[in-house]
C-alpha cells in the first residue's frame, strides 16, 4: 500500500509567504504531497477551503498553491470590495497571507481544468534549506 501511495503522489516544492501560516510557517520552503491521479481521472470534486496546486494563469508554465474560496455560482467580495460571481467551470483562489499573495484578486477567476492536484500533506523543510534558494 505504501508503494502505491508513492506512485499516486506528486511532491511539490513550495517557497514563499503567500500561504503562511498554513504552509511555510517557520521557513520559506515546504514540500507538499499532491493527489494528482484523482484530478487526472476526474475523481476530484473541488471544495471550498481545499488547498490546490494549479497552473499560473499568466501562461508562464509555473504552478502556484492557493486555497479555493469560491466555486461556480458563488459570489465573493474581492479585495477591491467588488462582488464577483464565479463563472461555470471556474474557481476563486487566494493565499492565506493576503498581504503577500498574488492570487485571484490580481488575475481573476481560474479554470477548474488548471488544477494540478489537491494538497493532502505539508512537510516543512529544515531552516538551513532556505539559504539554498
């Protein structure tokens, strides 16, 4: 069972402060374990409050990690105090640390198809690793 878990898991290195205190609370680096097969096979049903990795909307090929705050049909108040209605097939994602997060308040709604995986574990990395990046 352990070997199967390793095959079905993707490790994802996260750095930065946008998800503090949930991720990277004491250092700037954490390792996330993502469930990708559930996304690949259409078994993952996104929920509000899930922490997910998704393709950054700027087409840079990079991925980001944020928390889902709203799904299609939901209304959300943006940091500009506007009200946004989430379109079909999209979600709204924000970092837990609003002061340090580049998120849907900056790039708007994200297509559900951009989700790479749902985070199911966070492993903080030792402080000395933060000097390597």
